[in-house]
C-alpha cells in the first residue's frame, strides 16, 4: 500500500512539473511575438513601444533557459508573477479565492454522492421497474443540460420567482453561517446535478454487473441477509468502477465550477479567471490555470489512493 | 444492421437530422436579419411578426435561435471533425507501429488530458483573442486525445486479429492495411466518439460564449443569447427560455444518439432488465408425498428458461433421493442440466430461469420435513448455508475479491448464529485449519487473490461446512484445479464425510474418474434428463445406457483407446423427438426416435432410459 501511494505521489509530482512547463511554453511557442499577439485587438497592429514594454514585463528578452529557471524557482517560492495591469501579486489573490472554490467543489461532490449512489443502487436493484425508468430518464436529461443553463434557470425559478434563496454572491461563514450555506446551496446544487447523474449511471450499471457475479450467488448460498449482501458484497465491489469514472469526470467538474461560479457571482477562482482572460492578463491566467490544474492532479491522486483502499488487488499492482 | 437497431436509432436520428437540416437551410428561410437591431422594440413579447419575441436590442429571437444553431453546430462540428481526423491518424499510427511512434503520437497527445478542458480553452483564448476561429482551434486540441485513445485501443485490438497478421505476412503495404483493413473496423467506435464529441463541443462552445469568451457579439449563438437574456430575466424571462430549450434539446438529442449508437455497436453494454431476487417460484401447495425422506427426496424437478418466444425446458422431471451419509454423483457433459439441478435444490437459479415443477423434500435437523420449492425467501435463507451448503466450481470468482478470506468464512457463521466477530473469526481459523489451509492463522488475513486455486477452494469448503450442514452440494469443485490439487481436494471431501456423521453429499461433475473415488451412487444426466442411475460400482462396470458407456469409454484410463462421443448435447430448444441421445448413439434405430423413452426400473435402485438396455453388456 505504501509503495503504491509513494508511486502515485511521484507520478503526480511529475505531472505537476509537466503542467508547469507546458504553461510556461504555451506563450513562448506560439508563432510570432507573444507580446504582439497579446496586445493585438481585432487585427490592428499594436504600438511598438507598448510591445517592447510588455516584452520586458514578461521577461521575454532574456534567454529562454534563464526564463525557465527563474520561472520554476519563482513557483517553488509560491511566486506566480504579478498582474500586467496593476502589478498585484497573483498568488495573493489566488490564496484568497481558492478556499471558496474548494468549498464549492466539496459541497457539490458531497451532494452528488448523497443522491447519486443510493439512487443508482436502487435503480439497479429494481432494474426495468418504474423507479428505474424514472430515475434513468431524469439522469439522462440532467446529464445533457449544460451547467450554466441549469444555474441560470435555477436563479430565475428559486431566486426571482420563489424568492427562496439569494440569486448569488457570497457571505463568509464567520459573518452569518446560515446565510453562508443558503448562498452556497444553489451553486453547489447546480454542479451536483450533473455529477449526481454521472454517479447514478455508473453506480447503476456497476451494481447490475456485480449482482450477476459468482461471489454474490455464493453469498446467497451461505444464507447471508439481502441487505448485507447489497452493502458488503455488491456495493463494496460496485464502487470501484464508480470511483474510476468520477475520476475521469473531475476535469469537467472543475470546468463546470468555472461556469457556475460566474453564473452565481461566487468569488472563487473563476471570476478572477474570466476577468483575466477578458483583459488578456497573461500572468494572471497562467497562475490560475496552473493552480486549478494542480488541483486537478491532486484530486486525481486522491481518486487513485481511494481506488487502492477499495480494491486490495490494486495495492500490489 | 437489424430492424431492432434501426428502430432504436430512428428517434434520435430524426432529431439530430432535423437540427442539422435547420442549420444548413437557415439562410434560405424567410427570417428577419438576426443581427438587425430595433431598439424601440426592445424586449417585446411574442407577436405575429416575431413568434418568439424580441431581445434586449429588439432583434428577432426566432431568427437568432435558428441562426444560433448554425453557429454552434459549425463550430462544434468543425472542431470535432478536425480532432477526429488528426486523432484517428495519430491513433492508427501509434497503434500500428507502437514503440517510438506511440510515444510521439499517443503519449504526447495525452499531455492535453493533464488540464481540465475548459482551462486549456481559456488559455488559447487569452493568447489568440475570442472568436469562432479561436474556438475551433481550442476545441480541436481538447478533443484530440479522446480520438487518439479510442483509435489507438481499437487498432491494438484489431491488429492482432488473424486476417491482419495474414495480410502483413503477404507483404501488404502498412498504409493499405491501415486504411483498408483497420480503419473500417475502428469506424464504429469512432462514430460513437464523434457524436459524443459534437455534443460535448456544443456545450463547451456555448459555455465559453456565455462567459463572453467565445463567439463574438453580435453574431447569434445560444450561449451569447443566454448571456444577454440573463441581464433582463426579471422583465423578459421567456428570452431565457428559448435558447436554453434549444441548447438542452440539441444536447439531449445528440446524447441519446450516442447512447443508442453504443447499444447498437456494442451490445454488451445494453442494460439488462433483470432482478437479482432469489428466483424460487411459488409453486402451488401439493399433497404431501406418502413417504418421508430420511434426508432429501426430489420428485419431478423441472426447470424452464423464459425466452421472448416462450419457455424452454432445461431440466425435465428429475427425481433423486439421498440418505444421510450418502454420496450421490450427478454426472454429465456441459449442457446436460446437472449444475442447474444443483442450483435449483438451493433456490439459487439465475434470473430468467425458473423452477416450474417438482417437490423438493428436505428433512431438517429437528426432523421436520419441508418442501424447498415452497418455502418463502426468508425461510429458505435460514436453511441456505446452515443445513444445506454449496461449494461452487470456480473458487476464484466465488470468493469476494475485496474481503479477507477469514471474514468471508466468519460471515457465513454469523449469518446463522449470533456470534461476535472475534468469536466467529476464531472459529474461522480453526475451520481453515481443518480444511488443510497451511498457516491458517496468517491466511485468514489474506485476500482471495493472494491464495492459490487449491487454497481458495479450501476456503470455499470451510465456509460451506462452517455451520455443520446436513447436506453439502458440490458443483464441479475440482474442475478448475490442477490434477494434483484435484486429488487433494477430493481427499478433503472424503475426510469431511468421515468426520461429520450423516453428511449427505451431492457431487456434480463431468469427471467419471472422480466419481469412482467418491460416490456411492450415480445419476447420469443427458439433455436435462436422468438417463441412468444406480450404485457407482455397477453403473461404471456395467453401464445400462449407451451414453454412460460412451462417457466411460472417453475416460483416459488403463491405456485403452480413447473414444470421443461424436456430436454435442442437443439444444434445449431443439430436442430430438424420441430419445434425445439417439442422434449420437451407435445403437440407435427407428424405434428410438419414435417416442421419448421412459426411465425403466431395471433392478433395485437401478434405472435406465434406454429401450435397448437389455442388449447392452
């Protein structure tokens, strides 16, 4: 188990390095002068003086290897550069906003698991029945509607028409805990809907498959109670592929977070990212992309470790 | 493609087709200009001129929704198509040549997967500025690894097939093999991937446009329309509705098409509509038979398979008796119905197979006689694993891979006795020691995959005998094992019998050599029926049915010539008229096919289903 964990951690570290390098190279490998590219707007050539100034700011005039070394040492010290517009350090802004994004993701994941797992199990145990058909149909639709559509409609219905919850924004936990969770409910629910549908589908098909396995029949032959068979024999095994699939969907989960934060004015990383992209503030964009991608790698690492906890065969592989 | 497949694809096919047609012909439709503003007609509700109303700049919403389909689909399809072409090429090359080419193509494309998709798109947008062209480039990059992976995996699978190897041996040019042989085989998976990608690209394009980082205004796009309608949703909520409906509808249609395509090309993933209930049929209460069995008495056991076209009998009218301490072997080829008979005794028939007749009398410990076919599920469960236990053929798949073996044995104990886990575990250790598992104290903590095949079978046996059952049913318990291990496991069964007094054993096997070692009586099954039964020694030395004789002749023993039985067991749905063995029988004559032969009592405890049993010597 320990050897497996160490290997996964090493792989994750290498991935983080690859990501950092790619982000570094992205701007330097595009054809033409990146500074000119960033400043050009609708095909109009930018003023050479501002191009030179930007080149200097981005440090593009020193040899590329030297740029790379100073970039990596900067990263190791937590330095992600500064905004092109106001020289505000990117790392400070991210440190402020990252916890809010993490909270949103965690709340959404919890909600999705709380609904998706039991619903998927129920649908599989009653496969072909009415409950299964209703749940499967709902999941198919939930899976197809883009998150920002769900979010926007949710605001229209729950905030504007019914006035149950605020339309968006953010209230710090310390100031008003009740209001904090009330504001969190809609964005988290929006992300959770699609994720719950993914978990539901995978749980359903995985449970169905495990129900047909020999060891389930063998457990029945031993007279073990159905509830125990479902919990200890079926679900325990069915969870393994579910975890894998959730891992595969982490990317779109994080992507969905970007849109949902924007829809609900959640002051996480995404609003910052969207503004940075609009203003084409390159250091800000790379900083946020780097942080979210590292988050992505870490979540994948978590999934890998969870996988080993669930499946004893993996630990030795 | 079958009619069923065509029907499945009909609805989503028509929906997706309609969306594509609209996107293509929208310039020809008599619609108002989608970008012409009319500020005085701002946010007007639907009218005759503008059936869906006018937006925040007074533009016609219907026209914008339809033109939006064109924008979205063009971006999504262009991106998906370029990703598909490049990805297929890279995947084919990587999968065909492997080695360094694989590193260059497949592994380098996978680097893209390190990033959450939307972030990479945003990175490209920052560099190149927003716009439809940027979107196509960004999206094609994103979807490239998906195609590379699918194509790579399929190519790997196809290239090892015989006909590809044969073409290589004939010296065909790799390019020709790739394009003419491998590509057509990979095509179905690519088609599924393509429709998945278009749906996903549609969502991502509208998402980026919604953020204001995709399609540039005033061009009509569903994402942009939702963005615009958001600011006015208090006054004009319907403006939000149309593009949301259009976008969700298009994605639902595409996803439905994907699901159906996958079902058609890969029937394995089609969801199975069955229940995992114990399928013991509730048979009508019948009059209790005159004689009470000393352990088990089965009469008229019939098992049928439900098919869409009706029921097919798999096991027909089986009658057995078993006394305490006796060992009965049920022998037959695969497909003879011997395993189903064993499963039916314990109420463990697979779904879709039902017990449709018979009386299964069993005398429990207290002396009470019960009919297993007429017990409720909880009543049956009290017997399963306690009074009647079963050992399955493949211990590797019959032990739960995620639980330690000791726990699985202890669980069997706790299912029937109130015992603390610690006490049950201690008992499990002593049971495992009794069945000859070496180093039992340590091995209780092992997972099944850490044990050898023989050790796993010992664990299975330990779990089966954990509650001192009165009847043990063993279904081919040695078939999956090496010959030397087989002998050890057989010896273990013999030990168990001597140790537990009165243990009845039903031993299902196709191996006559095993039978002669362990069984006192034999029941030979063929095509779902008993064809011969009697004391083991008599049946083996003097078979009274040609099938038994043929089985004995096919056992490699004593250096004699090995005689295979020609042909195979008939399908239950196509049983021959008359004797079911007649088509394979060397002695068959016209009268054999005239009528189904009855099971003739030929001596005390001896029966044969052959009308010519007297001629057999």
